[in-house]
């Protein structure tokens, strides 16, 4: 009996072998939300090496710890072990130029800014947290990961704008209707 060799995989499910990984390497771990694995399989397929996205949970690993955000705020967990989610893949994002103390300072600030009570499944979630963390680490967050949430948030914002416009439009005509008899 021989145990299978653990391999990291990129978003296209190809082996990620030969990569130069060190403690400064920033790795994005992507998980399927529990119960939507089949949906994500359909949404996250590759088209010319670009994926369409899906409903994902994410965590950023740097210096051996994975950091994420949720209802309880910012938290640290063992890499590739997010509770309640199904591991999908890991995406290498490059090395940070920061040292562990600098990263600790960034995380302290993020913990102050990203409170669990402010969590929103669409607009203020683990993916938006990881995108911000990656920005501060000096690496690029892949846009396909949170594409679905960004589109949903844009739709939510547009819907709110349309509703506000509709109310304003109605108020305008209500006032105009009241003014017409005064003009006659």
C-alpha cells in the first residue's frame, strides 16, 4: 500500500509541481460552499484558461497560516482545512515582500476593520476580505474567484438605485399632479 502524494492544484486542476514555495509565498485556498459543489462545477469551468466564477469560500495563506473572514470576524485556521467548506484548489499568488511582523500589523488592522457583525454574504465576505488582504500583501487577487459575488452586488446596488429612482419619479408626478389644478 502506498499513500497518494498530496499535490497542490491550480484553478484549472493541473498539477502545481515544481513551484518554489517558501514562507513568503502567498497562496489563495478556494473552497466550494457546502451544498453547492455541483453548481460550482458548472459555473467554474475553464474557457480559454479563464473561469466564470462560482460560489466560493476563500482563505489566504502566508507564513504558514490561512486567514479568512466570516460571521465571527477575521480568523486563522490550518491551511486547506476550512470548516464547513469543501476544498477545491490552491492558487499561488507570488511572494510578499513583507516580513512576519509587517503581516501581523496588517492583520491587526484588518481585525479592527472587518468585524463579524458587518459580514454580508454578497458585498462584505471572505472573498472581499481576501482581496483586500492580498492587496496589502502586494499580490494580485484573481478576479474570477469573487466574480459571482461582485456581479450579485452590482445587481443589488442597481436594484436599490432603480427602487430609489422609482420612488423619486412617483413623488415627482404626485407633486406635479397636485400642482396642475392650481395652474388651471
